[in-house]
């Protein structure tokens, strides 16, 4: 068996033709859907980027015990298990968060990896004095303030090195993938994870893709919206959305080149291909840009998944209506190679769903540490908020105390104490560190907190755009039962139930 797992970041299912998009043309994603099995109710687990990846590696929810952070030393990583079982694993990624304090331990689990430089605020191009005037001329100060030497200015500097399309990180990721395949397409027993940061913001695509989605805007560059409420003009909103569409179109074309490569080299007969993302992104829907700070609306939490398996070619073009989520990928990947699933895993293999539309789970639970918790049964979505989202009382459980870009602050570390093991730590005790309300965890790390607060329930069949929350005690009670059952399955600490005012006896 050979596997290619293509993971885009922030790829909205609403931007893919096979999921109903009309605004963005995605002929190659659609071409793949015609060959693969498409999952219509695939959901996130932990949010955002690195918590989602820990879910994928470990087959467990991250947010029940800690915020954004590294892979823990006791975690089961499917990549490590594959490698130790004789399966060669290779990562190609331009995702800079792997190389920050809060992302270590993931890429080193692979047999080899290739880090493609230059995405977002990757400290790639070294320039002592920022070209302030050039930046002011090209970029709108609302997205790139030259008065600040911050991560956005680093990106403006990086993109000066992206002159031709071949210089962009996304195309370079695919070029690296084709180099790997040229060397290894005749070998067996390997797993390739091709991970592209695109179409994550900033929405910077080569000019030919941008031209195809020209919104008629003539102002300075607007391609990196803050995670804030929408205040832009209709013309500016259209421009930002057009920049996202252009980036999705680029992702689609390069994914099509991968399909062409597999065609040309007759690789479909023994290669599994999986296409997915980590989460979505609000592009002015519900009056918001971004993710994390607001309820986990469908645009954020309901994501694409397509799987081609050479043993199930008779299922080409079929769809699955039952729930799956990101934690289910870990046991699925192990199952592709006939490997046992560790007892700590709480995800469910998707492989039984490939020959038939059979359920593997009754609900999906998702969230951010110290944020609202979402739960869906596929027909209804409930977003549960604590009575006071700013209060303290939660604890971070970790042996790798780092936030997104820096270690835990000394004030946090002063609260640390050794606590007994959980059922997934293999007998290892952990540090229990008070989750201080001003700690630099998502979304506090950018100086923002949660807004648009309040528990709400949506009927996804009647109201798929989630415009009108409803009250239905019977449905809410059933979803709360599913939520508490999942929290118990993850050995969630007692203070979590108290903080959210959840009845753990439900």
C-alpha cells in the first residue's frame, strides 16, 4: 500500500464544486470526487491548526485537556507507528507553525521531511530595515501596518522573493511532491503527507489566478483580514473573497497536476489518496472574518473529505451521509496498513464506510480549549458556552508547556504541580498549570477574546446557513448527552464540567 494524504489549510467545503460551489471553479477537486468517495458530514475536532493536527496524529481530541501546543511525549502518533512498523513516511509542508515553540514534535515523527519556506510570517527573508515606503504603496494599512514591525510586515518582505509563480510556497510544495514520487513511485509501503498552507490567509495567489477572479477593485492589497467583525465596504468584501477564490483555484490546479501524475504513471491501482483540511474560514458570513473567536459555524466546523481507495473503485463518485471527523483519520491510516489501533485512540476508522454508507459515530464534538464546545449529530448543531467565558478555573495538562509561539509565561509556570495520569498518558503524570485568563493562547494570543457569545442550537436541515437559532429542549437534551458521553470517553477532568456547568451525570 502507498498513501498520499493531501492536507490543505482552511479549504472551505463551500469553495469546492463537488460540495456545491458556484463562486469558485474547481474542476480538479471535482474530477477527484468523481473517482473517490465523498463524505458529506465530515467535521473538525480541536481547533485551530496545531490542535487539529494533534487530533489527526493521536486520534483523540486535544482541546479537552490543553490549548494549542506541541505533540506530547506520551501521544500515539500514527506517523510514528507507521515508521516503527516499516512504513516509510515523508512530510512535505510549508506550514510554519511546525517550527514554532507550540508546534514541535510533529514533523520529527516522519522518516523524512521537506520544509518549504516563505508562508505567512515565516522568518525567511532577512531584512534589517523593512521597505516601509514600498509596503505603504502596495498594501492597505488595515491589513499591513508599516508602522508595526510585526508578522504581517514579515510576510510583505517574504513575498518580494515570490516573483514568478514557481517561487510561491504552494507550487514548491507540489514540486517537492513530484520529486518524491519520481524517486519512490516504484517502491511500496510508504505514506506521503503533502500539506499545503494555502488557502490559509494571507490570500496571495499568482497573478493569473488573481486575474481570473478580478473583482474590479483598484485599491491597495486587501488579502489578510483580521479575525474581526465585518466593517468593510461591499467592494472591499468582494476583493477579499476574490483573493481567497484565486488561492483556492491555484490549489485546485496543482492538485490536478497530482492527479495527472498518478494517471501518467498508473499509480491508482495501488495508491490510496485522501484529500481534506483542518478547518474552514468565515469570509464575511455571519458578519465575521476568520475563525476561533465566534461560534463554530458550519463554514468553520463542517469540512471536506474525499478518499480514493484502490480496493473500492466500484464506489467511485459515491457519497457518504454519516458523520466522520478529524480524529477518525488516525485509525483509518493505521487500518490502511493493517496495523492495530492503540487503546487510547477514540476516533473510529473510516474504512468500513468505503464499501457502504454505514455509521461509525453518532455525534461529533469539537472546540477550542477554554472556548465554546460544539456538538452535532449531522442534522442539528449546538454551540455550548460557559456562563462566563472570561473566568478562570480550567487547568492545562501537559508535559510540553508551550503556547503557539512561546513557552508558557513564568506566571503560568508558578502554578504548575504534578498531577496523576489520565487514561491516555500511559501512566505518566503531567504538569497541571492554571489556565490564566490572560495567557497567550488562541484567541488571546493576538490580543482578542471571544465574542458573539451565547449558547445556541441550529436546525441544519431547515436552516443550513444558520440564520435562525431555535429552541428545542428534546434535541438539546439529546445533544448534551452525546457531548457528555464524548467528554467522558476522553477522560476529561472534573473542572471542565464545572466550568461549563455541564451535568456529568447526563
